[in-house]
C-alpha cells in the first residue's frame, strides 16, 4: 500500500513539474502541430495561450525596474546601500532574492560590555522610503557576565534606516551620471 501511495505521489509531483515548466520561456508555449495530410508532429513557434498568462509562472524576468539588477530580487540600490552601511558588522546571512541581511553580534571596541545585532529587510523593488525596515537588538553584560537583552532606542533604528536610504540615493545619482 505504501509503495502504491509513493508511486502516486511521485507521479503527481512529475505532473505538476511538467505543468509548471510548460509556462517557462518568453510567455509563449510551443506545441507540436500537425498539418493536414502530415502524420509527423511539427514544432510551431507561434505564440499560444498558457495557463500562466503571457508573463509565465513567475512574471517576466526581462522587465527591469528602478535599480533592478540581474540576479537580485530586490532594489539593487537599497541592497548595496544596506551592505555598505552595516559593513563594519559581521554578516551572518545575506539573501539578495528575499532582501534579508542578518548580522552576527558586534561588540563596540570602546564598550566591550555591550553588543548589537542588526536585521535589514528590503521590502520593495523600488527605491522608496518604506522599502527598507531595520531591526536592532542590543545586549549588555550583567554582574554574572551573562548577556541580557536591553531595549534599543527607536531613534537608532530610524537613524540606521535613514543612513541606508541616503546611501541608496547617492548610489542611484552616481549610476545615472
């Protein structure tokens, strides 16, 4: 019974994959066609409707917006500006497709009893003020030497977001010259 269910599951996955891949390309599907009196199928390059629409399953990847670059799923100016702004911190993970940058804990040289961690989320493909969200976490050492979470001043988050946006605008101006 389990092998029969496994076969059905595999066949279902293959059928879904074939359906998904049929929408790939330039918004047109190519199907074999037969001319009258011809028994062999021939490939036709004429565009046909697909279930995924003219832009395919995930949209037309050839359309580039403001600050889009090949291989990056978010605004490239915001992405580069975010990396530039937090370059002094060790980066734990960076996902250019999802627009997420997560740093590791960073201890200030002048204050070894406190450390910071920053998460940057790029929310839009356009260069907009609400296209970036920053979360800052702070910890201090207590008397036992353990790290304890402390509330972060909201101005620090706002200042960091503004720094990223200012740097993104500078990168955009330089790129249009």
